[in-house]
């Protein structure tokens, strides 16, 4: 008989870091407990999630990392951390994870996020499984993870936010673009090996209207694998040096332009 533990939306704050982990019995095997998260969990201080924890997210629930909080979810290939919709429905079942904090500790590693993106989370512009707010220059490191079945984006990085590192991410069956970001962030994809784009609304990276401005640096944009492409959804202003590597493919929304301005090349 499966036990159920409900986690009710609340604010997590304290001087110490809060740790969520699976229940184990004395012999080290995980007990059969199902964790169901309801409502909005606001992380005002630090939250660390340990490997193997599976959270079932109730309808329209969400996890919000506020500007003073941080989230560290470090799974492993054997013990992945999973955020799952209590049900799997087209268009997403729960809202997602929003990050409004610029703490360098924010990290998702060996994490799976399924069936989020049901509604736009407060402080963001789009439906997305994982969203980084631009106003506080939110930061996130993202490794060896999988984002599946979002009602909107897989990841939405607002202009001003920073995807510090991204590597080995698989995007499957998200209704919107796999990743949306501003021009200054695209260079982060250079070190990303093993990015996989399958069955998304746009397989690849949407670049929103923005300016590339990295003075005294030549920025490089890579080609995307798996036949993935860049989707230019707003006007791009190139205001510093840009080198585009062979094989990169750009698709433009109607009437959008790629402008190379003074100081840009």
C-alpha cells in the first residue's frame, strides 16, 4: 500500500538550508511514499533536493525561487530527481519552476521536469517548465537533465537572466520552443554537448528580439545538432563581433531582421 505525503504550498525560509530527501527505512531502501505538492511553494531561503526524490505536482502547483532563495537539486544517473505532473495531459498539468534569484548556487543536475507549463508563472512572460526572471538577473546551471511535455517552453531565459552553464539537456515534446533566450545568452550553447531536441513546438533555440553587445569580445554561436535550428522571433541587433559556426540554421519570424550595427561585425 503506497503512502502519500502532501506538501502544501508555503514559504520555505530559515537561517539553515532546507533539505528534501526520500524516506529510507533502516536497511537503506527507499520506502514506497508518494510526495504530492499542492499550490505554490515559495523558496525564500535555500532548498536542497537530494537524489532519488520524486515529486508529483498537483494541478497548477509551482515552485518559485524568490530573489533571496536558491535551489540545488543534485541527482545522479542512478538517482535522478523527478518533478512529475500528478497527471500527464496535453498543454501541461502544473505551472513549473520559476527562478528569480541571482545566486550562483542555483543548479539542476540529473533532474527531470515533466508536464509543466500549464499557466504563466508570476513575473514571467511565457508558459514554461523552467523560467528565469530577467528583473533580478536570475542565474541557473543546468546539467544532464530532461524537460518533457511542457505546455509552453522547455526553458525560458528572460533578457537579463543568465543560464550560467548548460550541458546534456534533452527536450522532448514541449509545445513551445525548447529554449528561449536573448542574443547575449546564445554563446552559452558552445560548450553544450548532447543537446537533444525531439518533437518540440520549435526544435532548437528561439532568440527573442535583443541586442548582442559584448565589447572587445568576439562571440561565437554554434550549430545545433539533431537538425535543430534557431528561431529569430524579434529583431536582432549585433553590436559587437559575432562568428557563426558552419551548419547553423536560422529561421526568421515574419518581418524580423538581423542588423549588424556600428561596432558590430
